[in-house]
């Protein structure tokens, strides 16, 4: 559980509600790492654009390779994300 105040999915409105709708997983939840941005939805939107730009950009590495690197770095940092 994050120590950062989060806006719950049911309480979201406006931009945050639209973003949450796009991010809902099959269990009708949104990942904590994304919900911690909920107080400032514009930062969540920027985070998603940054992530997509890095992971999905055309280049010499495939998306799978980029995600494998991210998993290896998270593991080395003992981060469960």
C-alpha cells in the first residue's frame, strides 16, 4: 500500500476517470504504480506517454527486449514493479 494519497477508481472524475478507464485490468483495478499519480492526473498522463515512448518506440530493440531489461533492472533494485 502506498503512503501517497490516492483517488479511488469510484471517486475519480474528469481526466482521471478517463485515464483510469483506459488502465483498468481484468480485475477492475489499476496498478498501484499508476494510482499514486492520481492527485495530479496530468502527471499520470505524462508518465504513460513517457513509458509508451520508451517501450513502444521503433528501434533496434524489440518491445519484449525492452521489457526484459526493465524486469532485470527492477529485480536488481529489488522492486516488485
